[in-house]
């Protein structure tokens, strides 16, 4: 027992020495939590780095502090920024990393992302995005009707159904794809438009360099091929052959979507069979069909299927031409290949691939307004928030006969 | 306090002693250690589990033949006094090296992630102090702490679901994409993770239901293997091969994927909780080292704990060269572990021979 007492005494002595430390670790209020870090192109070796941090002080005029420096790496930037700030800069609350388009094209994003990934203080759920023009311009601008910019950008890039046309890539995902064996990067592209920040396009990457873009529509189809369960609304312009009406506008709200990819053939020239299954509600329809008639209803579904098949195939051919593959199709080739796999094999397989897209489009409802009471050519205005119980599956036609 | 040879470990004590001593530092680094296997690593762990199960049987058979002796005394009975003491010395070295390795890796992680502005010396000293305190209470205290450790940490498995949600399940294909040589290599890389059950022969005389000890130890072993497979499988779907190869602590990054509305950066929490798993492993080996000293010096004295603690926590690691450290902590400790796992087979053979010759009466 005496031994235990000696032990405890030693322990106490060791612990009490903690009070004597001269240089204390900064307390929470002394830390400047960087929320957004941006990289603008300066020269091949160095970048102009912009950081913003929320300013909690009530006396401060601005809600956000912004600092700029020139450095090669994030850590180096912290070093040179620290003397400018009254607080100890920390990357522990980093939420968003931005790259200017020029930087992403000329330098590539790999080194910066790897540098951040190596730092244990940085979380893995940090979103990555590309900016049109300069990051400094985007972050320095005033947005009257927006919350604090760190908060706003984080919320904007956070996974939401309405913006689910890009992959919401975080630092982890970016590293995953950069060093992955198959899929390429697709990052959101931010633009400043009339006092707003908007995700306008999707930036495509070959390895770590930006080489092209997808529109948000193409992004949605890309996500459908990637089997994302929840997709944002989408509009189609189709021609109804039998009724003879051209430019029929249909807006659909995807309820659930799924896709199955099958691969035939070897690594040299695979052929992909992509089967998409989509359940959706029609929100708006300007055609001449009578939607209460089950036969006509099926025709609308067929029109939509043809349109999605066509657009899916078009997208894949475009991607093949660009030589980038954000749809993760070659992973299915890899899954069938025995032996060592390299990224080059995926690139080669995708370049030689053939595609067949088949969509099974199920319209599960048209809303709650009787269609026959509306002029055939006018736009149907349908309740968006209704019919959620229909969303649970394909409900037989007679149970949702409208307006009887 | 642990004063004599009384049977005091009940069913749960045995299960969780085996289970929790196995899971120490290796789980944090396992997907990285087995990264050469790529996406096939998770099913290799099943094979490792089966191999461990097979080596558990001779331990049980030996233990049941010497119900009142621990491994050290069995060594002296079967091999003679001096040869027995020599092998006990080897086991002592093994225990010390294991403690040093486990505490070193954990403290280094804590230093990198949680306490970047401090050196490791003080945290290491405190860690060993706590482990000594637990081990000082005897094997039953260690076993009780193992039960506590299990329930304090098992819920972390829940947080794997974030990794699974984000993961790409196609990664598990193609299955069996390894040559025979690669499988053997995988076994070599992964096997150190299940070491820990070999201590069973040391606490075998304390077990209440010795006849059921094999079943209880197997339950503990397979809980550990199941945890390993779950973590490894999640890593396979969540990471790319490059990430598994380059991330030193993949489990840390699995925690980093977690997003909760009320809590952020849960990995800091995870590292702190992990100390339960480290403490159980260290304290069990401390206890093993202490009774090893008891048997070598033929005296039961509590001061041996302090001796052992000093050896493992004293910063002698700074004195020896890095090359020697790498040899000791990365190679020697594992080979000694294999030796200890296979040792009961040898003892069983000697037992059988000597029984045939009629010279033994346990």
C-alpha cells in the first residue's frame, strides 16, 4: 500500500508541474479559425493565398476577417499570416478550399490538397470548389443579402438535393479520386453573378488539372449514372411525334433513381450497359396528351425514356472525347479484372469503350389538379410538396386517378 | 490484491481478457499494414482468425494438463530449471517489447494529433503509471478493466457507417485476386494484429471453468476478428488503394468522415477513448512481465512492477539507434509473438515424450 501512496504522490507531483508552463496553449478565444482558404495563380511555384475567418467580436465592423499572402503551401501561408493577425491561426475549422480556374488549369490542385490532407488538424469533410476569375475577388466582394461568407460557402457546397448535380467532393474524396484507379474529379464551379455566388457548372479534371466543363444538366445525368439516389428537378424539351406538337416542356421531380452498370468484353474494349431506373413526378407539362388516360401516360414515360437515353449517351461520348471519366464506369471493368490494375488501364478502357444506355422511367404522379379542366396547351401548375406518399413506390394508376 | 493462486476469472473475464488484449494499437493501423493486399485484405483476416483459433487449441490442451501452473512454471517443469528460466526470460523480453511498441505507437499518435505542442515523455510516463496501477490489482483487475474497456469502445463501431455510406462497394471485387504468395504475405502482415491471446496460458490457472476456457477464449478471439473485419471492410470501400498505403492511421480518417449535428471532429474523441484499448493491452502485458520476473527471481514482489514500468517508460529509446529500434519494435517483437503462439506445441510434444518415458507427474 505504501507503494501505491508513493505512486500517487509522484503522479501528483508530475501533474502539478503543469501549472508552471510559461507558454500556454492558446485558448479557444485566442484562435483564429480559418473557414475558407483560396488559391489564386501567381507563378508556377507560388500562389496568392486568401483566407477568411469569422470575427466573433461584437465591436468589429465586419463579420469576416480576410488575409492575403503569397506562399507555396497552406502551412507556409499560416506562418506568414500569423504576424498579421492578433489571433493564432488554426486550420481546425477549415470548411472550404477554393481554387481559381487559372490555378487549377496551370498548377493543378494535387499538391495543395495533399498538403492539407497530411495535416491532422484539418478535417476530411472540407469541400473543394473551383472559382471563375480570382478567389480574392469572390471572397472580397460584398454580398448584402448573404450570411457571413464562411458560413455561406459551407452551406452552399454542403450536400443538398437541389445542387446534387456535382459530387460534393471533400478533401478525402478529392484524394480518393486523384489517387484512385478509376474515376476522375468533378468539382463545382462557382461564379459571381449580380451580387450572388452561384454553382453554375461542373469543372472536369484530368488527373489534377482542369480541362473542361459540364453543364448542370449533364452533371445531373452523370449523377444518375453514378446511381445517386436523390437528384434535383430537371426539365426536358421533347417532340411528341403522334400529336405533332413540338417543343413540349416537361419538368420532372426525381423521386428516386438508381442505375446498374454491366460490362461486357475485356479491358481493351469494354462495352457498358447502363440501366437507369427512375421514379419521378411530372411537375409541369405543355403537351397535348391526356394524362388521365393510362395509355397516354405510358407514352409520356416513353418520350422521357428516349430523351434520357439520348442525353446519357451524348454525355458519355462527350466525356470519352475529353478523356475524363467522372461517372466511375471503369470501376466495373476493374472489378472483373484479375491482376494488378493501373489508372492508365482505366483510361485506355474508357477511350475504347462502347456504351448503351437504357432508362426505365416511371411517372408516379402528375399532382392533384384535374388535367382535363386545363387548356391542353397551357402549362400545368402542380403542387410540388404533395404526393409524397406516392413517392414511396410505383402506385397503380387507378389509385391516383385525378379529380374524379 | 493478487496474492495467490485462486480461481477467480469467470466466463466474462476470460472472454474480454482475450478480446481486449488482442485489440490494441494494431486496429488503428491495420488497413495500412495490410495495404499490400489492396482491396482483398478484409477476407484474409478471416484466415488469420482461423489460424489463431487453431493455435489456441494446443494452448488449451497444455493448460488443461497443468491446471494449477502458469506457462512459466510449466516451462520449468518440462524444460528443467535453467532452460525454463531462459525461456521465461525470452517471454519477459517479449512482454516488455510489446508494451513498448504499443505505448510508443499510441503516444506518437496522441502527440501528432491531440498534443502537437508537447513531447511524448510526460504522456508516456502517465500512461504507464495508469497501466501499472491496473496491473497492480492482479489479473482480475485487468480482466475487469477489459470489460469496462470493451463497453467503453465498442460503440465506436457505429461510426463506421459514415465510411460505408460514402464507400464504393465495387471495390470488394474482384474477389480472391491474389496469388498464393500474396496471401502468405498478407498473413504475415496481418497476423501481429491478433496477438494477445497467447497470454491465456499465464492466467489459465486462475480460470474458474477451465474446461470451457477454449470456448470462452474463442468467443473473445472471434469478437476481435469480427471487429477487424468490419474496420477492414469499411476501409476497403471508403479508401482507394493509394490512401490505404499512405495513411498511417486509416481508422483516424474513418472517424474524420463522421458528421454529427452536435459534435465535430469526432476523431479527437476516438483517440482519447482508444486509451482504454491501449491500457488493457499494456496492463495485461505488464502483469505478464511482472509474474515472469517473479518466476525468474523466485520471489513475488510488487516492486517488480516499478522495475518493469521504468524499463518500458524510461526514455532509453532515445539512446539506441533508430535502426535497432525498428528491428526491436517492428520485427523482433512479432517473431517473439509467433514463437510464443507456437511454444505450447513444443511443450505438448515434450510433455508427451516425457509422459511416455514416465518421468512426469504434474
